[in-house]
C-alpha cells in the first residue's frame, strides 16, 4: 500500500527513497531485487533521472533484479547496456486487452493515448495533450508502438505460414503414400503380365508339339519334345543351394550271395515277362478294327489320338479333317471311323 504519513512528514516518494537507500546499502553481486514502478512518485524527469542513476549503480555492482517502469530513459538504458534487457507484457492491438504473455528483448509501449481514447476521452483533448509532449518522447513511444504492431503482425504471419507448411507436409506425405501404392500395384500388374505371357508362351509351345504329334503320331518325339521344353524352363529357374547329405549305402549281401539269389529267381522272372508279352499282344489284336470306308461328313479320329473331327474333303488316299479350330491333312489309313454321316 501507500506508506505516506503526515505525522512523520513522509510522502510516497520519500518512503520509496528510504527503501532505495536500504537497497544501495545492501546491494552486491549476490543480491536479487524486485522493484515495481521504479522512480515514480515524483517529477517524471527528475525522478526518472534519479531512477536511471540507481539502476546504473545496481548494474555496476553486479546485482540481479527485475523492475517495472513507464520511464522511457530506463527503457533506453536497458538497450544500451550489454547485460540488461527489456521485456514487455503483450497487449491485443485491437482491444488493448492484456494477453498475459511476456515478450523478451523489446521495450513495451505505455499505450497512454490509446487507453485514454478507449476510455472515452475526447479525441481533441488527446491531440492537445500530444502537442504538449516533447517530440522526442512522443516519437520514441510511437516507434515502440509501431515495433510492437510489426512484431504482432510478424508472429501472426509466422503462425499462418507454419500451419500452411504443416498442411503441405501432410499433403506431401499423403502423395508419397499414394505413389507407393501405385508403384506396388504396377509391380503386381507387371508380375501378373509376365505370368500370363509365360503361360501363353508355354501354351503355344505345347500346341506346336501336339500338332506335330498329330501329324506324325510318333510318341517318342512327343515325349522328347515335352521333356526338352521342361528342361529349358527348369534351367531358367534358380535352384536353391542345398547341401545334400552324404549317404553311405552298405551292401546288404555279399556279391556271391547276390549272384546266387538272381539265379534262383531268374526262371520266375522269365515267366512274368512272357505273360506280359502275351497280354500286350492280345490287347493289340483286340484293338485292331476292320478298316471301314470313310466318306465326307463322317466323324473320325486318328488311330493314335483321341480328338474327333469331321471329314471335309477326300482327295486320293488323304482326307482333310476339320477339328473346329483347325484342319489337317491325314492319310485315310491313319483314321478310325467314329460315326457315319447322317446326311442322305
């Protein structure tokens, strides 16, 4: 509270000077002081000058402290000394309401005329008051106010840019995820395409082998061609390197014993072979059918095949057989009649 006293002939400023004397007596490098409204209570210029001197003394003694003031000369001193700094409490530029934010590194404006205008003081009186103020002080306060406005604008723009930057990062991340998904799909489509192409290639090869077999009816060539195709495809695959375990096979019988066993079972093996030959000969005899005459429109098939076609044309001893998807020229003696033509 206010410690002025008529009884003790003590004004507010006198009381503060007594406290200041105590500060000067005790102040040292390990001192921490907190002073509110430093230098107030007297003539602003004279009180400000004395407050500036006290502050310089505290500074040179290496003390630590914080003061609040409206004096412009103290704000300027804080800017000039290397180990002293200004700070201000931020006000909303539109409503002049405090935001309760402390901003370090710059002096604050007192908003003297702005607050007066907000509280209904006539504008004419405010202008008259401005004319009575020294131009230097007015310019200084105006500069501080302008800097604070620029700072607020800068912070607002910075926050806006920060949000836009975060939005761009999110968009960039989303685009990267989409690109990864597209790349993954393309790779899967490529694999599927390669598989289809391989299937078509193998299908064409098998079809060629089948056509050749259809023409000549040679089973050995058919088997050899299929085995060769499989070997070619297997050679394209990478075999896993698996170390095969070494297996030692011990002979179950001595060579002399094996020879004796073979001699004993040889007659029985010969009987089995003879029976197989007789059975095979019988099956061939049963399979031979009478060579019936064949005409255009008859349904026939190769003796060595299963596909059934229709005779489209007969020239000499050859017939053109239509299988629906393709036709082929075959000797008549290689064809077996399946069904006579129903055409009259």
